[in-house]
């Protein structure tokens, strides 16, 4: 079945950071350059998304009557679902049954894939050592990410595998443009930016009380560390050449420590511990720490006035009285859906651009169409130019699907690291794109993703309160950044890495006491039914023991079952780390009984054995991430009666009591596989996302005409930080290149028509 629409000028596959930044940029620039009805017809853009729309079921400041759902479902005939809203064990069941993309539930929010064999006899022998969590829906990974917009240090780009030609000025421009695009909106960023040397609001940010930039969907980036909105954090602002907003750090010296009581406990404890490390010089290059830039609306502290001691980038613009905005209510639910609607998920920008709003605002673009529940299979080049995209169109809340094709002059593949690699490898296997590089699938990186828990903290850290992440710390910033080839155990260099505090949604706090085997069950890739059954059994076993004992013991001592989720995990600390992993993984297509993608390292190491994680070498001490966590334990962990201090443990790698050992890195920031390079012998695309065609390796134009990749799969190394800002910066740069090519083609057509006349 073919798409009944006309041939599209551009098809963008995916609606995450790469897809949204590219599609919205091109829609805006094509509309700006529109010359008339005939020209406009050539500029239609279609976005294909395998998931559905998601929104809050709760009234918000901007949508008190919850009209967004009916606007999408009834007015626009779009498939839409509600975020999971329960904060108890019911929420866990809702997530697993309704929001988990598996089998018949193609419109679930979460896709959890343990790469390897799917059949249990083979699975029992171990998988590929990687379990990947990704978002599924309009907005892609932004639906489930931690809202962190952080730039990697320049040392990352010193690795020779980066072929980028941008200079320092251009790099600053695109990172600041990306901050604006995520913080306010892509269209706002492009309208305000103008020429590159004019600057954008993150270089000339409005003072408190000034209006938001034009066409803002969101209210700008924030730094949220206080227990509620309107509280002044009294932080110190440190200048940062890579961030015009500066870095906000805790100041634990009197009299500042009195006002620090207003901080979210987790952020205060984390930053104080890192500050103590810096002051005592126990770690090198650790002074780069502070509050993370968050893509979340917040309110300006009460009574804040602009002045020379407070740079204009110090706080977000004041919440305007005539047009109130949704703001963070510190519910700790960022990764499972923000009920107050404060997060800058990309579905907000895409709805405004393609559908308009329930309040009556028209769509920004009449040349942009979004088609949800469309899962792309492969791409085929056409003899006369252009491409044919093959995809399965699913029905909402059904397994029924129709195989469909659509044609386009240009295609931008931005389906995320896993999605893009699968599409590219399938296109190569089926002969749709026979000129693809032989390096397709090479260069996969886990980005050093690592999660760990400490169950005994010195003080309460209230794991379920605040934004999911408040603070970061960079370690080993004196890393040379160059590629490394360790030859003997213990000789690994000290590698750059980032550690962040991490909260958990209140619903998952109900699993305390049963969570460790449940998390391991997740990393083994159990199917949804078995996972749910296992979760219920573990929870029920725990509850049964509590209900039998609690009524009798409660008069003497308040029992655990009567404590809130907040109390249960009050002294549990969670961190998330990322680091400069080797990026030596290689994707390949899976066979019968296997996951659609398989992966292994080209050096035959297991992924968890990468030096960045700090696996203990023979006769040596832990290094890198583990070394940094060990140092933090002295300041965060409490001692028990046996003088043993609380330790950080990764539940996916620990061998607690000799049971359930699972050597699997569970990650949410997969990168690479379609990496950028200088030529087709070393990568799949160039620095502008243009896909190499090995049949043209000796020609001046070495690329497929009109085929691009613009997402995390093009990144050739680990970043060591959350990748959303870098993906956005690269995608905006790729979109500019595509726009330049479109403009050049249009100019050639005008010149040709003029010569004929």
C-alpha cells in the first residue's frame, strides 16, 4: 500500500532530538523561502514515528481542564495515551502492562531490549552484555530522559575519530543555539538567532521581568535545587567558557549553610560531598561541578532583582502574570511522565508546529505532517532519484498493521541509535542502499552509562523528591581526550567521566526490599508477562510478611508498611555515571530467535570490562568511575555498628550472596554505529550527516543524493555526558547544511528557467 499523499520533499524518520531539531528547522526555513503555491507544494515534510502521542492526565497551570488529550484524539484524530500517574505499586503495574513496548503493545512508552537470544535456553547462557532502554512516542527519547542539557568538555573532540571541521566560534554557536532550541523552542531559536554573529538569548539572556523570546513553547533552561519553587538557592555562580549561563555551585560556608537547608536534600548532599573532595584535593580535576542545566520550566525566586552581582543568565525569566506557565513541582517523576507538564519534552514543540493547540493557536507550519505508529523497515533508492521508504503502519492499541511505502526527494534518518542502525543495516541487506559503507554498525558506544545505589547514607537524601537530577560533577578533566589502546592490566589511563545524583519515581520506591532481583530480571530481558508476574510475587511476598506482623508490632514501634515511599528510601542514594568508553562495539542484524540487533566489542572484551568502569585489575585498585564513587563514599556513606561504610553498588553487576550475577550494562544513552568519518572506509556519514556511497568514492560528490543521518548514531565516540545537547547541536548543523543545499538547488532551477525563457 502506498501513501496516498503526493511525493514528499523530505521524510524525517524519528521525532527525538535529531528528528525534531532537523524537521522543525527545515520546515521553518522552507516556509521562509516559500515563493508561491507551486513552490510550496514541493516543500512538504513528513515525520514518521513508531510510537504514539503522550500527555498528562492531570490539570496543569496551562491546561486546567486537561484539553490536550481530547484535542489530539478527537480534533486531530491522533493516537494518544496518558502518562502513568499512580505513585504506588499500582503505578509499576500500569507501566509494565500499558507503558512497556513489547509484543502486542506497539504503542508502549518504554522499549527495553536485552540484546542477544530471545529463547530462554539460549538466553540462559547470557546475552550480548547490553540492555538498552529507549523512549517510544512522539518526542522520542525526550519523553523519558532526565531533562539534562550539558555540554561535554572540548577534550572529547580531540579524539582523532571526530572529523569535525568547526572552529571554536562555530562550536559555541551551535551549542548555544541548541540550548535555546531545547529551552524555548527550535522556531524561537531560529527566529532570534538570525546571522551567526548576532548572538542568541543564551548569550544575551533576558533579565528578570523581561518577556520571553518570540514563539517560545517553553520558558528556558533552569537550575532546580530548591525544595519548592520561588525559594532562592543562594548559590555561587562560577564563570564557564563553555556555558554562558555559568555554573551554579553550593556554598557550604557560614552563613550560606543556613539557607542551604532550602535545597533538595539529594542535591545538597551530593554537591557538599563533591565540594569536600575538591577542598581536600583527594581527586584531581574535580572543580567542575554544580547544578545541571535542566530543560524544565521553573519560577524565578521571589523578590529577585537584576543587578551587576546577578548575571542575566543567573535565573530564568520571571513567570509572566498574563500567561502563566507550567512549572516544576518537585514530584520526582521526570522519567515516567511529568504530571505538572513542566518538562520540555519535544512533543510540545511538535504539537504546536504540526497541530496547533487546544486554545486555538493554528499550526506553525502547513507543510509539516507527523504520522505516529509508523515503524520503518528499510529505505530503497529510486532509479529516477529520491527514495522509497518501507514501513508498517500500526493501528492504535492493536497489532494490526499495513505495510506502506512513501517516496521522498530527501530522507533524514533520525530513529535513535538502535532504530537508525537497524534501518541502515536492513537497507544494506535488502539491496535498497547497496553503496552503504562496510563500516555500517561499527563504533557503538555505551557512553559509559553506569548506575549505582548506596543504601546507607549519613543523612536523609529523599530519593523521590525534586527533579530526577539536580547536580553533576566532572572527573578526570585533565584527560588528553585521545584514543587509547591499553596493553597490560592496570595500565589504563584515567578517563573523563561524569557523575550525577539520580532520583527514582515514587512508584518504584514501593519495590524497596524486592527491587534487586526485580532489576536483575529486567536486565535479563524477561518478557512482559513473566516480568510482571515476578514483580507481583516479590511485592506480594514482602507485603504478606508486613501485614502478618505489622498490626501486632505497630503499637510498640511504627512499622514499615505505614511509612510513605519517601520515608522508605530516605537514606538511599542513587547516582548515574557516564564516561569516555572505548566505542568499539559493532552492531549486526539478529537472526531467528534473536533480538533484531546483536552487538559485540571488536576487541572481544565484555562491555562491562571497559576501563572507564574501573573493573578491578589483577593486583590493582579500582579506577575511573569506581574510583570516584569510592572517594564519594567517605562523605556520603554512613558507618554501621561494625564500622562498615555504605557502599555504591551496581545492581546489574553485583554478585550479592553469590546469586543472580548478570554481567550486563544497562544504558539509556547508546551512541554510534553510523559514525561520522572523513571517508567511506572509516564511517557511514560525513560531519554534515551526508551518507557516503562507496560506488562514488572516487567522485567529487561521494554521497547518496539527499540521504542524511542526524541522531546519536553518527557520534563516533563516547561523550561522557548526557548526549541530548550534543545531538541537538549536530542536528541543527546538519539541518543548516540541508537548507543550504535546498537553497542552492532552488537558485539553479531559477537560473535554468530564466535561461530557457
